[in-house]
């Protein structure tokens, strides 16, 4: 029989057991929930975010490394190397992610014993940093406690306070203290600054110029020495040119690295700070193709982030090669012609302002630039006169070009119903109020009236015929001694029409920094200036614009985009020959002018008369040519404003120009010649531009016939006129 006491004990045990079971169930349930959350989280990370973390890991481990991949070479149209890479010995240093500056300084000190390094690039800031590293406590003591307290009390962030203290330390380092650095220390500093100029894991070139065989051998023998950890000997390359053609461009050196103004642009494209990049012309424009592909390595790190193994992922490859449209032999021949006549001009009378001359030759059917010549007179270090390459002036230097643009004026007149085909107008000196008389060079006698057709106006270069077109286009008619006005929209009409030919707008050539010339402010000039615009005496144009303009007429109104690169090729296996073609630069039609074929043919006939007509302004230079050509000559009377210090500032001068194409029936070459400030005596203008044009075109056909006789020629078919769209058509720029 259970006593009351036993019953109480039994009830207490039962109650305790039930509580224990409940607690155990809660515990197991909690553990179940925790494991469920953990499994769900792991599943989320692995399934949903797995690819993201894999990519993040790849970005951490796979590092593009500058392994001195050679840039692509540049060849002329016949496969002759114009820009190449010469192999050179180099000494590099690669810092690890955990490398400290003190460790780098120890390596620099040891390396300075093995090589010579010129400290000429060491800056004042470098010396100050180096002095602080060597004399840390002494340098820090230069700032007093009071000065530190005053800076600490300023209401600025901690980083700015440290910067102010650092600047104060530098300020108090004396010249005497900096001069105490020995030659050995400065050489160590020169090496150290190169080591610290880039990022971790990216090899920095310590020396790649004038590395002697002895230096290379000494360093190579000690590559396993712990004191030279990170140092390596490699074969680097140096960019070399076989031509002085400036449009080939230039690159930075490893010491210069990426230009500061383009740093963000290139770093965003996985460049390193000390990468060599193109900084001008073709090297800059085709940087992406020429740069090459860096090798990629995977760095395996230990638990402390130290690299324990480097595994190659991609060996990289050299840059792609460019093949130009320019034949270097033809280019050289035209350069010789220009240089010869430029020197003759300078040696002649009234030549004080003569300094440069230009020739651009291109295929009007494709836009391929055959020759792009610019020559400029200068002085060497001894004051002797020299002739320098100034080929980029063909796309940057702009001048009033005179009557060569009259073809564009006539075609504008046709389209705007300001003149009709074969219309006869009277060439006569035009008298406007204020004793202003405007006339043609061949007709300066007042009231002398010469009837001319549109063809004759081009042949004889009638200013008055073009003036009357401009008057009609702007809603005016000529009356003796009566003024007129020109509304702004007519300026726009004329300039927009000229822009269809490439005058006053960028031609689209594959070179950077192309100029557009200068379009004068028509709100600040007299109405008569509108007439000057019609004969090329107001706005300015580059030689390349003139070449594109005459090419457009030769090519039946289709304006082609000029280009100096015709092919992009993959790097060759042997590094000597041309590799497989990757890209062919196809002809690109920018627009077609707003004229009928009949109107274009009419202007071409007029230009043919310039070369062959009895009154043709270039007849004496081209009438006996073994080919049929057509063209237009031009002179522009201007004032000299280039140099305010010159005694000829604001004095009268003359620009001369010549444009043309040949053969007449199936043009395969169009050309423009320009010589600014050819004389200071406008009454006696040399005919050098016409001589240059004739000799350059003769040279083209001479070389073409020579090539045909030496090998089986490939006949280039006329362009099909199929438009390759490149965005909206250019519009004239009026400033």
C-alpha cells in the first residue's frame, strides 16, 4: 500500500521526466531548425550565388601580367616594315602582395651593386621620401609637439591631418640634408622608385636601355639569391622606325607609362601604369589593335596571402600588324619633289614667309591615301636650315585655298537654282559702295564685259561668275554701285553644301586630332565677304579636305572616307613576314552630294579644260601629259597673322593650291597641293604648286607602269557606289 509520501515522490519523478522530455524535444527541434537554415544557406550560396563567387575568385586569382608583349608592326602597302620592335635585354622586378617597402629597399640596395642606374629621373619628392625612410625618427622630430597639436585641433579628417604633418616634414628637410645622399644611395633610389611605380604582381622594368652583357650576366647568375627576391632578367623590346613619317605616331616608354590624362581610361581596360601606349597618330588611333594581349597567370596563395605558385593560364600574343595604303617608295618620291621645290622657293625672292608645303594623293574610288606629304622648314641645333617631316599638317593645318573650291560653288549654284547648265554670264569688275571693286584676275578693266559659260568660268577661273552665283543664291542681283545684304540662312546653305564635299568638316580619316579649318563669323563681316566665301577667300581648309573634295567630284559625287590603313593582320609565327589577314578596311561612302550626274559631269568637263583648254590656268603644265587629267588651280590673297613678332605681321601674302584627278574617264588618283604664304609680293606668284602636282602625278603613273611591267597587275575595278553607312551625314560647321 502506497503511503502519501511515496505518492508525492512518484508524482515528482513523473513531472520531472515530462519536463526533461519537453526540453529535449525543444533542443532537438532547435537543432533541426539551425541545420535547416544552414543547409538552405549553403544551398543558396552554392546554387544561386555559386557562379558569382566563382567569378569573384577567378578575378582574385587570375592576374593579367605585363610580360613585354611586342606591339604590332606597321608595314607599307608593299609589305615594307615602317615600324618594328628590336629585342633588348631588360632587368625587371615583381613585388608580391605582401612585400613591404623595407624589403624592396633591401633588394634595390643589393641590385645597385650589380647594375648602373642613372638617377636623372629622380625627383625632389623622391629624394624627400628616401631621406624620410633612411632617417625616420630624425625626420619626424622636425615637427614640434606644438605644431602637431595645432594640426590635431583642426576640424579636418584624420587623413588630411597626416597629410599636413607629412608636408611639414618635407618642407623642413633642408637642401643640405638632401645633398648628403651619396651617389650610391641615389642609384639605389633610382632603382627603388622603379620598383614602386606599379602594382603588386606586375613586373616593373628597372632597366631596359643600355643593359650591358656583364650586367645581364651578373643579375642572371644571382636570380636564386634571396637578397634579389622578385628580380628577373628578360628580353624586352624597343620601338623603332625605318621611316621619319610623323603620322606613324609614337609610343610612351616604360618609364613614362600611361599619360596622366588617359590614366583612368587605360586602367579601366586592364592596362598597367607602366604600359607603353600610343600617344599620337596611327600608334594612338590603332592602340587596341597594336597593343597585343598580355599573358595571364593564376597566382596560388597560402593562408597568409603569400604567392606560393604561379600557374600560366594564357601565354598572350603580340599585337596585330597594320598594313598601310601608302607605298613608302611613292611617299619618298613625292617627299623629294616637295622638299626640292620648298628649298628652291626659300632661296628665291619674296620668300620670307615660306615655311611648309603639302601634297595629298588618294584613290577617289576607295578613299585609300596613296601619299600624304607635309614638309616644313626649320633649324637644327647649330642654326642650319633643315627640312622636317610635317605630314600631320595635312590634316591639321588649314588655310584659305582660293579658286580650287569653285567646283563646289558651281555645283551649289546648280542645286539651288542660282545657275543653269551652260548658262552664260558676263564677267565684269563689280563695283560696290565705298569704292569696293571685286573682279577676276584676267579682267581688271572697269566696264570690260566678257561673256562666259559655266565651263569657261571654271577654265579661266572667273571670280565674277562665282560672285554672281553667290548673289543669286542669296536672293540678290548685281547693280552697279549698289549694296546688298545676305541673310544667315544663305551662309548656312553655302557651308552645308561645301560640307557635302568634305570642306569645313572632318574627313573621317583614321588619324586622331583632325582639324576642320576655320569658319569665320558672318555676323561680324560685310556682305561682300559672302562673295569671298564663294571663291575660297574666307573659310580655311586642310589639304586633306581639299583632296576629299576633288575626290568627291572625280568619284561622281560620292564622298569616300579617307584611310591610311588598308589591312589589319594577325601577328606572324616567325615575327618577320606578314601574318593572315584579319580585317580589310572596306571603302566607306560618307554621303553623295545633292547634284545630278549631268551637273557633276559638267564641272568635270570644266576642270578638264583647266588642263587642256586654250585659256586653261594649268594648260602649260598638264597639256602635254601622257595621261588625261582634270583639275583646278587657286590663289588666295591673305594677310599674315601667324606671328605677331614678325615684321610681316598683317602684311599681304598669297596661298596657292592645286587640285586634280586622273585619268579623266576613270579616275584612280585625286590630289591636292597647297603652299601657304608662298610670296610676299602678290603681283608675282610662283607656279610651284602646279609643278609639284605635275611631277607627283607623273611619278604615280611611272611607278604604276613599272609595277605592271615587273609583275602581273591586278586591275582595280571602279567602286560600285554601294553606300556603307557610318552614321549621319556630316554637317557644315559655322562658328
